[in-house]
């Protein structure tokens, strides 16, 4: 037997009170007048004071009443019987085993498997059990069904992975698994190290279904500390030998609890390029803190280069490296075709926009219609037809082939462009048919209908720098069936139209790229807008790094064949698939560098961990349980018992205190009746 409130057992001492009262209480002797004591025999005083216990039944009842009261208030229960009762009650369980990479901390995953094994062994053979592994992904390795042997075997095969933690997704999935189970008790056991980063409080909260209980099992190391490279910002592509920008690395030092990571840590940070150390820095972090390092001014070889920031001096080395790529490439060649005219070139503002900056990615060539050699188009990445009239049929055919093979095309239609001639010559390339020239009423029209979600305009929308442009003149335009308007004037007239031609894209501006018909070239938006348009038309934009689990896309080879893909761990990657956009795609399942072998080059793609998991700050488990299951606030206490009933629940089920309290009241009533009868008998006697 165990007691919920054992301190009340002290009250059992009150059972001695009736005995003391019986022994100490003195009966008052009746005074009798007596003449002389000389004839009486003398006796010892102790014989006079000796008392005897009388009315044993009444004494026993009073002692028993106090004892029963003390036991009732102590709230007794039988743990063994509760365990048998719980075992006899059929239940369904889903075991959620955290396999995020923080579970690789020394000793943590071993404890997790041990706790899961205990939960499985505690279930009966008829109890349905499901086993699921979760991080940012959810994998049901064993559907819910009776039997322990298979569950134990699959548990032994489980390993911690590379993902971050997502508690809400896993609990919601487990709840859906239990929804159709026709049993009274449904249990979700979450076995994890419970870090704050795994609970996104901004997301809609999960609510458990009826009869589903949540049992968190904490296996985390409360003394765990971690030094990690959480972020690296860099220029993914450069066009000169010297890296003129800055590689900014952010390091963090965190602990399971703030008090545990107060000791300073000395470490060394290294910038590596193609496995060679470029620069080495000693660093010191005091307590729970972050540190930022900057590297610049180093030389970069041509082509795709593997770069990394490494730190040493930490016991948990799994997240001590951040990989990224630096690609040194030749400038992107852009051809602008315009009509021969005297004075300043109509591509003057375009030229100034594309040549600005120290690390200019574009090499612009401006040619008139008559000087363009159609056979040279393949050497360019994008072509701009800047209000050019009377294009030869041979040049138009070459431009069409250029776009169909994946090239980018920008068409600016203005005063030199005659609508009928243009429509006849460019109908298979242009995304829209041109109409008459319109002079805006009131002097100008404003751009007000812009698709801010489009890749060209999304950076402006997020930065709040999407200014309205004044347009004085424009062509009316009728978009084709496969075209879409991505920018329009305030009256709904299309201004920028996008169309698809084979594997390439074409953009059509119904006004000019100089100041004759609008003030766009005078706007601060002109330079980034032109670069956004060219980047969008150029296809894939380089990214310095990806995160494990993301879908990676890469271009096909020049002959439209798939490049060979090698995994970071070695060996060929055979799961890459062709897409309809002239690319290959494959999921990133490993960290490190994927190697893509093209016919005449090698490209690298860097993949890193989700660095949110590097923060070991502890999660308040009670808050998580209360938010998911407000009526099940005692679930956290069950973790220590491997998901068994808490002592409060066992005692509440048995309710032994109630019959004890009723018995005490009955004894008190019986004692009162017997005491009254004895008193009446004495009075009558």
C-alpha cells in the first residue's frame, strides 16, 4: 500500500488519545462524614491511584475512529492492483521517436531507444502499437497493430537522422493514426530531447482527439552544450579572381539550460576553399552567445569551388561545418539589337544599368539590326530587341531557335515598331500582338497592377521599393493564349507580358527602355529591375547552399542529357529526374557537396543541416502538453513511469478513502450510542 498524502499518517497518533483519557481521567469520590479513622487499616497510596481500563469496547471504537480518519486523509492506494487494472484495460499506443540530429548528442539516442523498449514491453500482446520516426519528416515504420516482437526489432534498427524537429506535425499525424481505433485508452508517447526550436509557436496549435492522451518522455542531456556554425552569407557567383565581397559566418554557443553554458569556450574557425585552409582565426565565446566572423580578399579559381567554415573545440562536432559554393564564372553575355540612329544610343540607359557595380555579372554588346550575325546568337545568354524595326527573316528565325533552346528574350516596342509588320514577323515569338500607339490621358498613366508574387517583382515587394512609373505613351497589346500579364497600367492596359517559347521565355514591354515614353530609366528601380528580368530569363540562379531535405534543381547538359550526379558520401546518385523545364531535380538526403559532371565542366551543390536544431535551449514540456491537450495536464508526470498511470490517477480510480471515511463516521455513531447507554446505566445504578 502507498499513500498520496503520507503526512496525514501522523494523525494516526490521535488513536492514543482515548487511551490516555481513560487512564488519566479521575472519578470524583463522594465525601462521607466519618467519626474516627483509628479503626481503619492503612494501605499504600499507589494502590489508591492505580486505574484499570474499563469499557474496552468503547475505548476500541474511539481509537478505531481516529485511525480510520487518519488513513482516509492520507489517501491510500494499491500500486500493484492499479497496474493489474491498467494492464487488463486494452489500449492503443503510437510511439513517436525523435530522430533529429540533436538526438546524436552522446548517449541521448541510446536512452531514447531504452525508453521506447520499456513502453513496448509494458504493453500486452493484444495491445495495438505503432512506431513512427519524426524530425521535419514523419515516417510510420510500423502501422498500428498488436504484437511486440516486430516493434522491438524495428526499434533496434532505428537511427538518428539529419533533420530538425517538428513536434506539432508528428503529434498531429499520430492523432490521426489513433482516430479510428475502437478502444477506450489511446496514447501517444513522444520520446525526445525536447528543444525549444522544435515547437513553432506561430503555427496553429494542434488539439488531440477525444480519449487521446499525450505522454512526453524526456531523454535529453540537461548539461549538453553545443558550438555550431549556424549561418554563412556569401556571394554565390563572382566574375573576378579576387573575392571582393565578404563571407560572413555566424557562430553560436548554446546549452540545454542557460546556466550550463556559462564557461567560456576557446575554438578555432577556418575558411577552407577546395579543402585548403585560406584563413584561420582563434575565437573565444563567453557563455551562451553568438559571434560573427568576416573573411574577404582571397583568390578564387575559375569554375565551381567548394568552400566551408569549420570550427574545432567542441565535443559535439556534427554541426561544426557549414558548406557553401563560390562559383567564378565569365560574365553573362547580353546582346541588345537596336535601330541605327544618330545621337545617343537608345540602349544608353540599359548599358549604364548593366555595367554598374564592381562585380558586374553582365557583358553587354549593342548592335544595330544590320550588323548582327545570326550564327553568333548562341554565344549569348539573353537578347534584347530594343525597339528595332525591319528585322530580317533569317535573324528572326535564329532568334526563335535561340529562345526555343532555352535562351531569354526581351522585346521593347516603341516608336520604331510598326504594329502590323511586327505582328507578321514576330507572331511565333512575341507573347502579345501589338495595336495602335496611345498617348496617355492627362499626360501620363501610372503602373498600379503588378503581380508582386512574380520572381521579377517579389524582391521589390518584400523591400517596399516598388515605385509607380509614369508612362507617357505605349502600344496597346493583346496577350497570346500562353502569355500572362505581370504588370499593367492603372486602366488595365498590359505593360509587361510574359510568354513561353519552347524551353525559353520572352518578356515584352509595350513602352521604351529610354526616357522618350516613360520615366522608368530615371527611377532607382530601373537598374535592379533590368537585372531581375535578365536573371529570370537566364534560368537557374546560383545558390551558395541548400538545406537537407530540399529539392535540388540543376540544368541539363548542352545536348539536353542529364549530368552524372555523385553523392557527398561517394557513389552515383540514381534518383535524379528530368523536369519539363529542361532541368534535373533530386532531393538532398545527405550533407556535404553533390558533384554534377557535365561534358566540359564540374558543378558542386552544397547541402547543410537545418541549423535551427543546433540551438539546445530546453522546451517547457508542460507548456507544450497544455497547449495540445489542456484537459490532460498531468501527462508530463507519467513520463517517469513510462506512460503508466500517475499516483493521483491510481488513487482516484481506487477511491479507498471513501469507504474509510464512511467507516469512521459509522464508528463515531456507534461510539456515541454505546457511550450514551453506559452513561444512562450508571445514572440508573
